[in-house]
């Protein structure tokens, strides 16, 4: 499949932005009290978010999990709003109520980040059912980790999606670890994609550190779903350079293993390929990197200068409000 220069540039920018955004977060996490809550990063596996989202249309939906920064930024989320949310500020995409683990950006059709292991699958299936019911020409992508594919909710979701031929793509980022548990310790099958056979859907294995391979496989799955042929399970083999969270000392990850995967850096890979193919000049690349640096710097400044929510803000954007004085309770 021929991939246009413009599309490759989109993916390269997404890779650079995702990497720089998380490098900044890594440094911010070293400052006591700077960033509240747990920080979970996808450093090393950014090609999945960049490649998959490049294959989507604006109307397509993504349902993601706790390692979501690259997914959301690649889908077009505002870095300022994401950063402010991570800082717990009112100007964040969820008004400071979500933090890094429950980010939602409805304006780019990313309505849900869930930290419940395996929960993104049934949510995505529900959204895909709505798309099918409304006869919409769009798809839902479910991002899920290798450990989550052991959950019953995942298998129930894939079974139903197959049964009803729903327009959903199950994207498994197999980074070799479910928390601190190595892949071979929690799953017997050689490939997560092998499980697709049980549900009579295609199972695809691709290089999750190659943004172009990710894009190609995701685009094929989208075309299949749009044509009414149902879901696809894609397993992207990749690796997270950092621990499960920023306070994880990674004692279970061999240093040699980390170094070996760092040598397969997805950012460096696409950057080198595009330079070698003459698709971007050194000056153009430098300008893109400077632009990305400025975006991340502005996002941090915006987050730092933004106000925290007021206590009364906790009552906004909820489904049930405290009973108003004199109100008559409804009866069923």
C-alpha cells in the first residue's frame, strides 16, 4: 500500500508530540506535588496511537485505557486541555475532575478513558452498536492491553461484536507486561491475535513499533468494518520503556531487554526512514521538532497558570444533583 507523504508527516508529528509530551511529564513527576495522582505513560509504544489514528476519520470513535496520551493527542485532542487536566485544573478537558487516568475528549470523538482492565471492550461494542443502528459510516476503535485480553469482559465483547458484525476494531497493544507480570506468565497462546479464530473474525499481528505497518493494518480493518464485514482483532507487538507507573522501579524488566527495545524506537524509525527517502529535509524536521517543543511548553505554562476548580464545581456535569428545596420526589 502506498502511503502519501502528507499522511507520513501526520504520523511523524503525532509521534514527536506524544514523545515530547510524555518526556515533559516524566520530568514534572520528579517535582514533589507538581502533578497529582498516578502517572502512566506509553513511552516506546507511540506508533500504535499515531498509526491507528492516522487511519481514522474525524467521525470515528476511540475508547481508550489508562495509557492514553498518544491515542488522544494523535486523535487531535488539544495538548493544553490534556495537560491542564493532568494538573487537575479547571481549564482541563474534564475541568480537573479526571486527571490522567480518566481523560475524555468528546470533541474529537474520544468519549471515554477507563482504567478498569478490559472495560474498554464492552464500551466500544456498545458505541459500535449505536453506529450500526444509526447506519453511520464510521467505526469505533477499542484500545486494550495484553493483560486485559484475559478478562471475561473482553471475550464477551468480541463474541457479541462478531455475532452482530459490528464496526469495531479491537487494538491490542502487547507491550509484553500486564502490570509487572510478563506476557508468558499470564497467557498461554503465542499471539493474542490467535484468539480471534474462536470468534470467526480476522486476527492480525503487526509490528507495533512501525507506524506505517500500524497505519496499513488499521486502515484495512476500518475498510472491512465500514463494508459491514464486522470486527478485526489487531495485535501490535511493542514495548513500554518505563514502568507501569512513574513510581514503578521496573525491577522485573531486564535492563538488556529495555535497551534492546529502545534500539527499535518508533520515533527514530519513522524519522530516519523519511529522511532517507527524501520525504522530509533536516531543516523541515528541525522546524517540526521546534514546533512540537513550543506546543508542549505552552501546554505546561497554560496548565501551571490555570486555576483549580472551585468546590462547587463538583456538582457540575453530573447525572444526579442534590434535591432542591421544596422539590417533589418523582415516583416510579
